[in-house]
C-alpha cells in the first residue's frame, strides 16, 4: 500500500477552497467577510456554521464542529485523513504522488479505505457486466430499457446488473487482489458456516447508494424473477461504512438542484428518483421505503428548509411514515404533501408527463402537512368520539413540535376549522405540549452533561529539540493554567511564523523575530513547561513544522509573489506610457507604481507568514493538533462596516507587539499564583512548626513581590513592533 507524498499534500491544501468544499454539502450565504449556513453536524435551526475563506476554516459556534477543508470532509463523510485528501485531489484534478508505507503505517491504516475500494470495484463490475455481457444486456439492460430509462440516467446513477453465477463477483475480486475479509464485511459476499463464499447480489439489477461526496457505500438489488419465495429487494447490510439511517438515495445527484431550486422532493423508491431526474426534476431523493430518520432530516436541511413528500394515491403508507415527517417539522422544515392521481406513482407519472407538467402538478396540488395529517386521521376516526380525541391530541402534539410560534398559530387556526374545535382550546393544549417538550429537552441536556467526562490528552513528548522544554507533564494546576496556555497557543496558531518584532544579534544586526520563536525562547529561558499535554504537543508540532518546511515554502511563495509583481509592473509600465505625455510624468507614475507593488508584495509575504501555521495545523494528520488549531484559529465575531468605515481600528496582528509579551506575562503570573496557592496549603498544614511557618511566609512574600513586578509589565508594550 502507498501513501500520499508530502509535496502532493501541500498542493492539495493550497488548491482547496473552503467555501467551495463546504458549499458542496451545505447551502451557504455570504455574511460580511464570511459565509454562513446551517450546521451539518447537529440539529441546526438557525445558521450557526461560519466559513472563513481567508483563513481556510469553518466552524459551528453552536456544537463546535468544523476545521479546514480536510477536517470538514473527514468528519462529515466519516473518512480517514488520507481518504479526505484523495477526495479533495479528485475535486481539484490533482495528480497524486505516493510513496510506499512503512510496516507501522500499514498496520495503522483503517479498514474503511479497503471497504470503500471493494465497493467501488463492485460498482464498476456490475456496470461493466450489464453493458458488456450477453446476460447483462439481455436481462439487466433490457429491464431498464423496458422501464424507459435512458443511457444518460444509467450512467448518472451507475446502474448495473449482478451475474446469476454463485460467486462471479467474489472470484473476479480475488483476481484483482481484493481481500475476502472486506468482500464479506461490506456485505457484497456472504460466508456459510462451512466456509463457502457466495455473492449476495445474484441475477439482480443493481442500484449503488452513494454518499454526499460520491463514494459508494452500499447497494440495492432488485430481482426480476416472479417467484414469491425470492425477496424482491436485497440490500447491503449495515457496516462500518454504511448506515441506512444516514443515507438518502439520489442525494449525491440531487444536491446541486436542491440548493438551486430551494426545495427537496422525497419519494419512496429507486426508480421514482431516476424517472423524476430523467423528466428534468432533479431535486428528488428517496428514503428507500423506510421512515425518515433524524440523520436523513439533517442531510436535507443542509441544502433547504422546504420539503415536498410525494405519495401514491393509496395513502395507506403515510401513517407509517408520520413519525419521520414529525422530525421534519421539529427541525423547522416547511413540509408539503402531494398525493398522485389514482393508479400513478412518481415513476409512472414522470415517465408519462413532461417536466413542465410535473412541476405544475406539484405546485398546484401540494398541501401543508398538518392540514393533510388532520384530514387523513380524522377520516379514520369517523364518528368515534374516543378515536377523535386521540387524533386531536396527536395533532396538537405535532403542532407543538414546530419551533416557529407564528407558524404554530397559523396551523392552530387551520386545524380549528377542520376539527371543529375552539381555537382557544387548541392554543392552550399546544402551549402545554410546548412546555412539556421544553422541560424534556432541558432534562435530556442535563442528563447528557452529567455523563460527559473530561477527554483524555496525549502524552507525546518532543524528541528533536533540546532547547524546547514544553514537555507534556500534567500537574495539579493544569486546569488553572489552561486558559493562559490556550491564549499563548492561539497566538502561535494564528501568527506563528509572522515576524512581529526585531532583536539584535551578536554582531549588532537587526534580526526578525517570529511569534513562535519569541514565545518558545521566552519559555525556554525561564524554564517554563506547558502543563497541559495536548497544548504542549501542539507547540512541539508547530516548532517541528517550522523547522521542517517553513524555509522552503517561504522561498517558493516569495518567488510566486515576485512573479506576480513582475507581471503587474510590466502591465503597469505599458499602461503608463500609453497615458503619460512627458518623461517627468512617466517617471513619477512609475515610482508610484513601484511603491504600490512593493507594498502589495510585502503585504503578501506578511499574510503568508501569518497564516502559514494555521493552514498546515488545521489540516494536520494529527487529530489533536488539527482539532486544537481549528478551535484556536476561528473566531465568530468581526467588526461591522460601521466601526471600520470612519476610523482605523487596530487589528490583533498590529497589536502583537503588546499581545505576545502580555500573554507570556499573564501565564507567568498564573504560575506564580498556583505556587502561592500550594505554599499557603502547606502553611495551613504545618502551623505547629514555627521555623517552617516563617520559611513559608518568606516564600509567599517573595512570590508576591514577583507578581507585583509582573503586574507592572502586563499591559505595557515591551517589544517594538516591526514597521
């Protein structure tokens, strides 16, 4: 097995646009300098997921999830670090250079990648068998032709056919070097008690199920036989890479249309989706015959808050799916329901009507869900008072799930008219249910918080820097010191390689000093260790990255910026000489051009240096480093245009000459405070030892004097910022 080379990783990270990557999964809207959308990681009712194009990171300020483009894809699609890199490489058409993995790296590789690879092979195998074998063309392709499916849709949905032979896929996969273990764990093959292997999908047309990023995680297979003893559909079992609760058939193909149209149409079956897409209605997905789940609802809400559910004229199945529909309401989604004409399903209706006719029928006949639900359930209740009371109670509880108070009021008015119940009565009952839900939500939250434990931290110690003293040594005051150590690491993450100050070397020359260098040297000189192991590990990794690749990367960026400057200068000179009338004007304009381009070049160098560590650490293969960097780099609030329009407001970067020393002084002050705390504890324990008491009191006075000295420094600008 091979691993992506570091040079390729760098190209992938440089090419990845966080707004484009997140935008493939979440509908984003611009808000100031950032982009914002509904968080895909939790039940987000109002946009709390921010994307910063300039910093290359995203962050949910409700649940805390986010990160770089790599981290986002990893968490959302449940991929390994290198799987996420390969996904981004495909997106940006980057050729991947690889190297052989060491034995240790081979052992550490996740089985997920192998399972994905086996599934991808199987999908290509089924496609090829249907198109190139006589059996496949006669049976599989013949079936899709009979159902009116075009070649374009066959290709778009990767439809295929599984051979009738007992182990055709298994034998071909082994020939290609795929492991029996993963053929079984994905559910492509089954193993009998006596050790024999056979294919799960045999003599069936195949519908691959893809994730949002286009990875095949499962299959649905439909038999074309008429025997009642054979199951009509066979599906992949749950596995490490597949959970039917998290997938919606056709969402990969529909996500762009859903965002564009602002609506998601949900149908029941594979063919319903395919025929609707073929008719030009591409914002369609299927729940594959199961009730909607919380995870599926959240998938939909990434792209839209408007959903239309299409059912056959026989609405018997609607009752079974009411719970899933209530989940949609609870998430603040506007739900419409549509019943097709008698004898029609989405597949047949789409096959027999144009896209315009389908769209017109949907818009003219869809109705809001609460009204639809009331009519369906009340029709069942007929004249049975007890049944009517149960139906009304259920409808009340359903309305209570709607988070928007205005929407609840509208539904109460409509249901009052349909149910012949006083609006005041319904309002009181809905209010009672809303309060019950709020109480239950608080109790659930408290219960969850009580079960939460402190996460474990790494104990990685630096190996290659004798001067670096930030050993991962947890102590009793780690929690007390964490806020101060976090403040230091925030400056490292955001500006680590930015030269914010100067020092004088032994020969009297001015030497630029970076934020990272200043912080580490100060800690080393005062023999201070970072007490929180994860933060110590983070600082060590920042130093390691800077030693390993900073000089080379900075040189390459400088060459790139000089090339841009040279092109801009040539174009500018040509424009000047076309406009100016005399030599004096040309000379003055060229000086002005040179000054402007020099300033732009210097700003480019500064910005690259300031963001260098954040870009790499937010995309690190190390989970601890990557997650910490994301937390430290991202900030929710930005100054409004009102504050910046009329006056210059000093930025954090401009204030580094004050902020970096202050953060160090505050950490030292906190360390001294913990020492005073320890001495006082010892003092109270040895009150009878007079000599020891005097010694400890002297120590407290000494420490307090040190704190007083630091108090004078905190807040003072002690390092002259670079001009």
